[in-house]
């Protein structure tokens, strides 16, 4: 009985806070940036950040170590296979330890936070900041991690860094029940979250030159074929990629 009361209480919050769905973009390139295939530029690939778990009734993320390990292995294997299609020389970032590892983790978190901001305040048409609107004469894709990226492991050996963040939260039984109750009220409640961000960053300035970011990625990275689909989506329209030359 208490669980039912809790579900209806959460449902009330969801109904009151629900917002209409608006159009969304997914990919952006910094104005003036161009990367051609076989340009001689070097791309440093950092180990992807991968998080997988479940979504509680209230929408909280509950990590699952086994799922995360499965997804990380599959995503890294798929990324290894796709690196030859990036169109330029690709090198893997060296292993980081101690302060270097902490610094890298902080930049990965920063990349994730900025990617979410891009989705919320530039990709979503209804929520664009005034300086990000297409009809603004100063309209630019202008986001940065800051010049501190130059201190990341291996940054002195490459021109650009490829950052990849992946998070999957599969809806729990309680969340699915809440979703069904919400439908009775004529409102949609999301059960599960599947976020993926991939960005090419200038390793001297920290500027994000290309970003592919989405809150609704496809493919289940816990399975090899799902991870392959996820990586194809994340690296779609990658600047200078072999696919662009076909």
C-alpha cells in the first residue's frame, strides 16, 4: 500500500514538471573548422567513460558493475575496430595513474557536463540560449574544456583528442509501473536513459570542434552488436572520416 502511495506521489511530481517535446539536433561543428581525411593530423583517443545501471522508480541512477564491465569491453572493442575509419592517424592515450588519472577523470566529467549543456541549450530548439540561436548574427558553436587539456596524458603527441562518454540506465520494475500510471494521466514518462557523447577537442585550446551528443541512443552496449551500433551512431559524421569520403 505504501508503495502505491509513493508511486502516485511521484506521478504527481512528474505530471506537474512535464515539459512538451521540442525538436532537437544532434551534431554540431565549430565554425571554420575542417578536418580532411589523410591530413596528417593526429587524433588522441581517450579511454571511453562507460556507466551502466538501472533507473529507480524516482529516476535515480543505480550503477551495476557487471553491466558496466560488459559494456566497457564491448564499446572499447568496437572503437578499436572503427579507428581505421576516422580518416587520420589515431593514437591511443597512455595509461594514466595518480594525479594524471584524476586530472583525466575530471576532464571527462567536464566533457560530459558540457555535452549535456549543449543538448539542453543549443540542440533543443525551444530552449536555445539567445547567443546560440540560428537567427543571431553571432551564432556560433562555441564550447570549450579550457586550455588545461594540454596537460592530459599524451596530449603533447597529438593535435586533437577524442572524448567519448556513454551512460545507460535501464528502467526498473517500479519505473515501468510509474510509466504505465503516467499514461493513464495522458503524459509520457521515460523509462530508461541512454546517453552518448562523442567530441573532438583541440588539445591546445580545449575548444570542442565537433560534437555528437544525444539523450536517446540506440543499441544495447552490454551486447557486442549493440555496442557496435552505439559506436556507429556516436562517430556518425566524424570530420574527415572514411565514410565522408565515399
